[in-house]
C-alpha cells in the first residue's frame, strides 16, 4: 500500500503530539523542571569554559583516551571526580523557533515511519485493535526506547529517562489513536 492515503494521519498525529508535548513541557512545569540542576558556582564554571574556548559539542571530564584508562594518574582523576558529560551549545539566546521546528519535523518522521510500517505490515482493513498495537508500538519505539541510552552512557538520571519515556508513551497513544481514527478506507 502506498503512503499517500496516510497523509492525513501522518500530519495530524504529528500536530497532536506537538501540542501534547507543548502542554507537558510548558503547562506541567512540575514534570520536567526538576530534571535540571544549577551549579552553585555557575559563573566560575562558565568563565572557565569560555577561557578554554569551548566550542559547541559534547565534552567529558575527565577526558581519557581508552589507552590511558590504566594510568594511575587517570584512575585517580576518576576516583576524585567529578565525572561529567557536558553538552555545549552555540552562544547567544537559544532559538526556540528552530528547536520547535526540528521537534515538529521529528514528529513527522516518527509518524511517517509508523505509516510506512503499517502500510506494509497490515492488510487494507486491519481492524482498530491491530492498528493500535502496530502503530502504537512503532511510535513508542520512535519516541521512547532511546531514552535508556542517555542514562546508560551519558549519566542522565534514570528518573529523567523514565519521565521522557512516559512522555513517549503519551505520544505513542496519541499517534495510534490518530491512525486508528483516520485509517484510510480501501
């Protein structure tokens, strides 16, 4: 089956997820606001990073090449801590419009992937239950499953990953409901 008949559920599910994420992140301040912490010496840390000419990218403290892991001096740095993974963005006011635009495109891509899977895996009139399961699982994978890697490899607290995975579950339900509602007729 072509993806063309799925244009409306693809577009509307992305719009609905975008709206839901706006509500979650702007109206429900208690949900994600505690995910970020402030350094007590923020100005000093920022000044040190400027002094070191940190360009946008991902940094690790202490930085260590794999070959140096057994060096006693490097092991001492890890023992003393702190161990940090820091993402540095370009200087200047964050461009919220750009972030929101990229988020909407991501939502479209997840919905497009869901439609692609459903169009090829499901019969023309699969029934609501099968649409919910297939599209919902695909959307859940798109919105949630990668969050665990942030806790495993980047040191993100597990509670933060769990909250983003719950957000993804909400987005998956919205996506599945939209596809079940607007499934193209044969």
